[in-house]
C-alpha cells in the first residue's frame, strides 16, 4: 500500500480567513486605539507662533503653550517684507514684490503675564466688571510694546511641580500665590504682573524701555510693589521657586515672598512709570471708590475701571503737553482729508470721564489733573516739527489723489502731470521745516521713514493714508492704550482766507471718493486710461508713492499682528468680547 504524505501548509503565505466575529472585535480595538491616540495628540499639541498661543485641552480650560521664538519675518498677503534695509529710499531695490514695501523688522514684544483664577466663584456682574479691568490691563500693556497674556490654573496644572505642591496642603492665600508662580514658571522668561499693575508713563521712560528689551540678568522685583511686578529668566524663576517650595517656613508664612532666598530675588528701586491700584492706595487716595467696592463690588469695579482709563488718558496728555499737530500741507485743497483727523485730535485732547476728575495716578500724585489744566492746543501746520512733546497726526494721500485735489478744474492727463506739476509735492512741503528746500526726494523719504517707524518717532505720531481716513475705533484704542469718547467737530482751524467754499468742499469729497476707488483697482485692469494715468503719476512722484505705500503697509501690519494675537487670546479672561461689543465698534464715523 503506497505511503500517504501530508500536503505542505501554505498558511504562512496565505493566512486562513478570520471568522467574521473575531474580525469585528479586532477592527473595534484598532478604531478605539486610533481615537484615543488622536485625543492625546490634540490635547498636547498647540500652535507655535509665539507667547500666548493656545493649547486645546479635552477636559478643563484652554491653556497657553510656553512661548517659541518665531523666525518668520516675511508676510506675503499685504506685500511687505521685514528687513533691516528698510531705510533704503526705494523698496523695489530690495524686494521682488511688485509694488512691495520693505518695513523695519517687527519689534519683539516681551511677554507680560497676569494670573487670574477663573475657578473662584463670582456672580455675573462681578465677572463682567473684572473682565473689563483685564481688558484695560491688556490694552495698556499692548500699546506700550508688550505681549500681555492672562494665565490661570490651567497653566499651573501643566507644570510638573503641580502634584508636589498639592501634597503640601497650603493655606488658601499662599496656595493662590504658589499657583501664580507655577503658571509663570511653566511659561518661562518674561514679566509677571498683577492685573491692577499698569504702565503709567511715556513710551520711552527708563522703566518701560528696560522691560521692553526682554533681557533680564536675574530674577527681580520692585521695591514698594511686593510681588505685584517681577521679571526674570526661566532658569532663575525655577531655581528661586523650587528653593522657596522647600522652605520650612512655607506652611507658616503670611506672604509667599517671605520664604524666598534674598540672594535669588533681587530688588530694584520703585519704578516711576508703573501704577499699582492696590488696597492701601485705594483707601488712601481713592476713598470713594474703595467705599463703593465694599458696598457694591460690581459698581465699585466699574468705577475703578473708569478711573484707570482716565489716568491712562491723562498720562498721554501730560506726555504731549504741547498739544496736537494735524498736518495740512495744502489747506485750501485737502480740508476734506484733514477734517476727520481734526475730530480725532479733539477726542484725544478732551478730558476723559472719571469718577474722581481731580485725582492723579498713584505713581504721579503731584500731576496737574485734566480738570485744572488749560485746554490742549491743536494746530494745523503745513510741515512736520520734530518736537518731543507734540503729537502729530498725518494722512498722506496717494499722488494721484493729491494731483486731482490740487487741480479740481483740470483733467488729469500724462501731459499735465509731466509739464504742470512738480515731483513729490507732498513730501517736499511736509519735510520743509526739518530738511529745508534743497534736499532731494530720495533723502526726504529716508527721513520720513525714520519719523514714522523708528524707535524715537513711532510713538510720537499716528500716520495713515486717505483710505481709510481714520482707522477703526477699536484699532485706535489698542494703538493709544485707552478707550476714547468720540468728539465730532465741524470746525476748521484753517485761516478764513484759505477755507474752501461749500461747493469746493463737495468737489473735494467727490474727487476723494473717485480717486480712492481707482487706487483699489487691481493691476489686471492696467490697460485702462485711468490706470495708465495713475501709473504715470506714481512714476513721476516716486518718493511720494514710496511714502504712501510705506505708511499703508505699516498700518496694515500693525492691525494684522494685533488681530492675530487677539484671536489667540479670545478664549481667555479679558478677551476681545469682554465688553460685550462683539467684533468692535466699526468705523469711527459710523457712530455719528
């Protein structure tokens, strides 16, 4: 009988079919693991655009990621490029963008953190009032060149030291302070401030200029402010903080700073440009508001917010004591262009509303209150004056707009531009008082760029183009650092013999509207006669065109950077909707 042989198994190459039930279980396990992995990934990964980015947490409040330096300096949408060669007279020699602009590198904003414990129960009115104070804090520090960030227990819980701190069972008051430090240490190098600590001084003050550099040799606090304002590097913060946590006095101390090693925490003299609205100051200098805080806390907080805003506005007025200059180089022809600027100047010059009109900021007890000072002077010079105590507001028209305004009865043709007009008329008139009459356009544009964007000049004026004539009201509040009450005025400071008639004003309005629409036209329609004339005007006025593009790009970048940051911070206390105003108040003059 022949021997039978077992057939070879091919199961290694061709696995047997898995029963449907077992296949379903395996599929369910794979899907479950994938979902869990995705949740973990999204809860531990955040944006890396810089300080203040948001980390999405599945359970619990949103928290900030520690800051990561952003090396990207190029922004393509608005056709501008950040480069140290920004003082080259003409941008087209630096950038490859068509009609692009070279701007100075965007100033690094050092982060300043405030701790706000959202786990504390508050009624709705108190929460709303405190949100308004947080918004004031953020807006004031942003205007001074910082990046304000509100921290909470979420950031503290991300710190690896959180578990060990919880095991210590500290006194509630000390525990809140420790949470504040945990959140700061988690974020790293920067400034830690109480949200009632505000910058109350000029932009170039010694204290604010030093803090703005972002270089902190050691962990430091200020005399007279306790722990309300500190700054330091991450390693120094962690070193001093961990030593303080190990102190035997931690459980008996009344103040967390008491347990810090003095060798690890330096003390600077009391700053002149920082105001702290703490309880002792309130009871001594602002008794009426302190009483209101005791009797009706939400109402008292609303009054405190109004007082702080008035002090920020008053500080601005004291900084620019000479007054305001509205540049009006061709008063008889550009009144329509300068009139909105005049209304802005009157709004800035007006005394702000205050529950205590005669009170001074805590850091300037001998100030001259707005109520007792003489009215701020508002002038309309044709040229720029380099005076540190004078705030300048200027609107630069496009060369085509200016050409049309200066010749309302003539047809703007290429022949007219080349034979009947001088080159760079706006820039020549505006810089005549500082540069004289003999300087060429390229030299004037370099000086103008410094005036608008250099460290010494950027905070001493507001520059814009004719479209829009005035930035949005919300943008202005973030630019100046305080809220503004609108003052509409139809008065004119132009001499009577130079004032246009009603008919001429109407003509100016029509010209301005038509020119603004033409400027917005895309290059795809460059074959039209109007576009050819516009291009010819730009070529004839290279310096004026460069100045116009520079100012427009600078304003757009400022708004873009701030809105991007606001978007990141909107989920936190004091965010953009804290005053219940949605996306803003709209255009300044829509409210009239």
